């Protein structure tokens, strides 16, 4: 051979494409996908066939698994021993197959995912139902192909006298295809086949009157009849499989969940571990203990609740978050006519029925040939017995067996097989009784030939034979259903009570960002006194609130922090709280401006936000719910150096009053502010002069009788009626609410809405605090500057003004 002939110059992509194409074809056709006729993958078929050939059947003793594995590898399946043994073990596991095809002695694994013992320790044999897969295989019912080394032959498919693909299901992943066919109850699958034989046009609805849906070996509850129907119609569909559970009451008034069946192909040990992790990680406070009490009598997992905990709620959470409930996706792909095909239920049944027709026809042809051959010999023997003396004389005169045969053929017109039978006859068969036996046998054979010819001549008779044999299998092997089918998929409702025990706590947030939740016990023990706080800091929020509620903390940079109350650190009243930046990262000089406690995000309320530059916006409270809250979330898109000055819950009918540093005030209805998304920048609330900025935004509720109290930067206070500022349109310059002085004019420090009994506290940077009884302030018009309450030259500049709650005296 020359050098040029040995090498081919081909592009790499062509070579890889070709080789991968061949490999994929092999994987699809000859490894990972089951045949639609017998429901077996090649390795499974080879194991069963090898055991059958070796006589390793269920009427004989068990045989070492290693012997079978070696036999399979040596004769039919040139792959690793572990792959063969694993396939063999799977066929013996009653939690994987609805009807085991292999019986095994020894450790064959467990539902906990434990590995089986090595093949040198275990023993196996075919199960009784496997006989039905292999029955009549020696009667030329299926095609054979040479094995890998041409030393033997193996069947392309097994006769499969029951629809194994439906009964045991299949799962596999090949190149570009995967399959997931669930197991079914044998009697239902057979009834569907029988119905399809009776009525080849039977619809899915008609078939589903007998084949209700999958039937898993591990039982469980299947939900979603629509998903089953869709899968039978198209080959794809989704169902929910949930564990069989009961809630029991035990001593001490506690409840426990008892699980007796789990979903198909769920690892029990992992499931128990996952449930226990929920308890250990404190995600489920209500669970006291998780125990696996399974034994040889059956599966049993017990989840014990703490006292006064509702087990039903915990169960719903576990259904949602663990493999106590799983979704099963049908993907019914099988090899049909040598190619992967998405199988519908009618196609599955039809391919099986067609296979049975072929098997029974070929068996009948085989039996007929045998019967005719025997009939021919019987008639020869009968003829020989009728001229016995002549036959004996002819044989005695012959030289040897061959000569005797030739003489019989030429003298008496026997055929070659008849002559062979005559010369092989034993002497005792020449008795008188033998002729009657032969006559009886001839009658029987004639009847058999007629019967077999009838089967081949009429399809109706052929179908009758198939039906009769399927009914016999149904009678012998049918078992009650294990899985329960429910029409609807139950919606899982997990309430907050399950995850977070309801508890009233006090939550405090300080201006500097220290936050904590304190138990009522700690708060009451301190009588609300001696609150731990830094010297220059002050309380921004202090409210009793439930652990199941939430906080929204708004920052000066236009962000908000979503904070479930139960996740706040539980700190004593007399200890300093945790800084908010250790919970969520804040920017430099980002401060908290307001805190809102939220009981429910479903309320018909909006969050109103406003900025120093006069922008204002409303967003629905329900839009503030988030799943991820590890960092601040944008609530208003701020431009340049703008800052958030207000964040407040508002009702649709409220008014808003915006006041600026230069004392311009504008009042308008909230209807003027469109409701937009959380991350928008809002609309203009007030038209600002250069160098002016918003100092205060107040929300005036519909029936409010409060006065407008204005504090100036020079320490003066004035009180006005709401009527002084009439409601108008948004984005105007507004009206002046102070009299402009030529020198050292008053500028607005803040505006607060007050009732007649309210007290205002004014604090300066020198620590001086003045308390203003608002009922001592005389109402004035817009053009006055009010009366001085603090001497800023002597007492220092204003740093803070707040409204103090006054306890009503009896």
C-alpha cells in the first residue's frame, strides 16, 4: 500500500461531524433509549436473554450475579462489568420497577441510595414475569443478529408478551434525546391494549377510562389529570407527585406529620436530611424533630412539631420547598421503526399490538411447520406398521443403515424423513398398542394443523389468540394500584405564620442608623427608660410591631431598605442597636430620613416621595415588595446633588403642601401626581427660584383640622390656618408665607402640622431645648413672621424640631 492510500486529506469539521454523527446514532439506537415493542434498552435485553439461555430462570435455584455479568460481557455486551451489573441491579429493585424483571438475593441497594453489594456476593435469577417477555423466543418469533464477534447471535427484540414499556416505564439520556416514561399498573396497561384491539380508533378519553395514569412503585399521590391526558395525546406533559402524609396528634397536644410514601425516584435519606436542614437552619421554627422510622415493614418518616404549632402549615411549606412533592415531566421517546419517536399513548399501544401480531404469526408458522413435519412422520410410521413384515425383511436384507433407508424409499415409496424414522425405531415400538397411539396422535395433529392454519388465514382469530393470552397474563400478574390519582394540582399556600412565629416586639431606629428589635419583656423590664443611644443621636422610629411585618427605611440618596422585622437582631432595650450598614451596605453620607412599618403590602395605599429640588412622585405600596433585599433598592431616581426629603404612606384623597427655604408654599391634590414605578424620577412639585430648595413636605388628610406651624431659621414660630394656603395646581412657584425683611430676612427652617394640644420641641446646636405649646401661638396670616421662641445668637443655631406626643390628662 502506498503512502497516499493510507492517509485521507479531510477537513477536521467533516471528520468530527461524521464520527460524532455515527456515535450519536449508536447511543440513540443501541444504548440509552428503549424499544417501543419490548420496552427494553439493549443492555437489559441482553441480560435477560443471557439468563434465559443459561437456564437461570425462576423455577431453578439462584445463581451468582458475577457469573451472569461475565456471560453477558463475554457473549453480547462488550462494555464494563459495572454498567452491566448496575443495569441488572436496577431490574431487581422494587422501588424502581413496577414489576421486577430480576429476582436478587443479597443487598441490591436501597431507596436511600445505598450501593448494592458487589456482584460476587449477590445471586440472581429471572422473575416469573420475565418469562412472559421471553416466552416463545425459541420459536423463531423475533429476528436475530450476530453478536459483536459473530460467534453467536442475539435477538433484536424480545417477544414481550405484556406491554413492558408502559408497565415498567423507562428513563434515559442519549445524544440529543432524553426519555421519561412512567410505570403503569399492569392490569390497566393490558386493559388499554385490549380496548385498542377491540376498537383500533379508541380515543384518549376512552382509553383513560381503563388506563387512569401512571402507577409508581413507590406509590404517592399523583395530581393533574390534564397533564396525564396531554402526555397521552402528545408524549409530553407535567404532573405533580406528592408524598402520602398524615397528621397525627401525640401526647402533650403536639402534632406530627407521618410520611408513608414518597415520590418516585426521590432519595429518602436526602429528603430526610433536607427536611432536617430546614429545622437546623432555623428556616422552620416549628419543627422539633425529624426521624426516619422506616423498617422492613415499610417506609415511615416522622416530623414532630413543637407545641401549639400547626402541622398543616409546615406540611405546605415542605411540599413547596423539599422533594416531599416533585413535578414529573413525561417525555415519552422510544425507538419506533429504528428511530427515536415521541410516542403518544395510541402509538405506544399500536406498536405493541403490531409486534404481538408479528410474534404470534411467526410462532404459528413455526408450530405449523413442526406439526406438518410430525404428521408426515406419523403417517409413515403407520404405513410401516401396516406392512411390518415386508419392512423388517427389507431392512434385514440391507447392508447398512444408509442402504436400508434407500431400499425402503425405493421399495415402498417412503420419503427420506419417514425412512429415517423407521430405521431409528426401537423394537418395543412394534407392539400392537403403538398403532392406536399413532392414530390418536394423527388426529390431534390434524386438528392442530387446522387450528394453526385458521389463525394464519383470519386476522380475527389471530387477535382472539392475542387477547386470550393477554387475559391470562392479567389474571396471573395483576396487582392493585399503588399511586392515587387526583384530578387537580393543589395550590400550595404557605402562610408567614409557618416560617415566622408571631410575636409583638418594639422596633427602634435612630437618626444615625442604629436599629434593633426588642422583646416586650426587655422593654417592660426597663419600663421604656434608659434606652441605649449615642449622645448626639436621636430616635427616628419607635413602634410596637409584629415579627411577621416589615419595615421600609428610606434614605437621603433616594433608596429604600426592605427589612423583614423577624430578621432584625434581637437586642436588649438597654443595649445599643446594630448599625444598618452591617445589614445592608450604605453609601458615604447616606442617612435614613424616615421609617415606615408595614403590616400588609396589599393595602390600597401609595408611598409618596419628594426631593430637595422639588420633584415628587407616588408609587403603589405593593410595588415595594422584593425577593432580594441584601442591598438598598432605588425608590426615586435623583439627579445631580438632589436629596430625598420625604417618604410617607398616603391615601388617594390627600393633599400635599410643599414649602421652600424662601417660604414659597404650594398646595395641591395628590391626584395631580401620577402613580409611577418605584425607580422613576417623579414629576415637578414646585417651581423653584435659583438657590431655593424644599425644606418641608406635609401631607394633609381630607378631614384634617390641623394648623400649619412654621419655624424660621432665626428661631421664630408662627401658626396659620390651612385656609391661608388654598389648593391649586402642581409645579407653580407658590405663595409667600413670610414677610420679606430688608435685612436678616427670616427663612423657613421647617413646617409641621399641629393640633391645638401638640407640643413642639426646638433644639439648638448648643443643646438648648425649648418646648412650644402650640395652643399659645396666636393664629396669623401669611404676611407675618411670627414670634421669637429661641434666641439663636445666644442659644445657637437650630438643629432639630419635632412634635412630641402629649399624654392626655383625665
